[in-house]
C-alpha cells in the first residue's frame, strides 16, 4: 500500500514535469515552429477545435508559419483565434492562407517571455506540491484505517517529501535552462 502511494505520487510528479517541458517548448525564441499553434482553438461550427484539425499548418521559412484552412470560410476565424491567443502573434490573410510571422525578439519581449516561463514553472511547482498533499492525505487515511502504523506513515511522508524536493529541483533546473535560452541573442 505504501509503495502504491509513493509510485502514484512519483508518476504524477513526472507527468507534471513533462507537462512543464511541453509548455516550455511552446515558448519560442524568435524562430517559427508549428507546435506553437497547437493549443490555439478555433470556433468550428460552434465547437472549439484545435487549428491542426481544421487546417494544414506548415513553415514558409524560418520565421513564418503558414496556415491553410480546408474550408475557405474558416480563414477569418483562424486569423481571429491566432490574434486573440496569448502568443502575441499578428497573423495576416493572403489569398487562401493565413501567414503568421514570428516577431523579432526585443529585450522587452524577452523579459515578457521570461515572466511567462516563470509563471509556468511556478504552476508546475504548485502541481508537485498538490501531489505531495494528496499522497500525505492518502497516508493519513491508511493510518486511520489501521492499515499502516504511524511510524510507517512518518517514514513514507519523509520519502514523499524527498521526492517532492527532487522534482521541484528539476523544475528549477528546467527553468534556468529555458531562461538562458531566452536571454541568448
């Protein structure tokens, strides 16, 4: 039972760290990348739908993303969805495609991106701490049900805390790497 609680906590903390890395990969350093539009949703007949499901997303060059909708009437909705997203992009329609140029990174834009990255890292830390709280709660329930002793609970809580410290350190390390990447000119 104790092992199940610890394994579950470790798996969930690992998923939180992977989620952070995926979020970091969406914050780009001025180069175009089709994955940056993955979480942008378009209103497709009343349903929020990912852009990749209503259009072909590709790179025109190193700094421009091309979005070719499968239905011409979706052009304006795709453009509006990209503009309204929190990515700070300014798409423009050209015939039957939407061009999304990646802005040059000014010092101010780099600072804004660092704030975004730090917010994502803090969310990951909070997630890891919530997982620790859930694991400790499960341990308390096991003691209450007399499935384990209080000494076993204390030892398990110490192990969960060490696990938490390890994953928070990994979040901090990933944050330092991403910040260095964003500040590199």
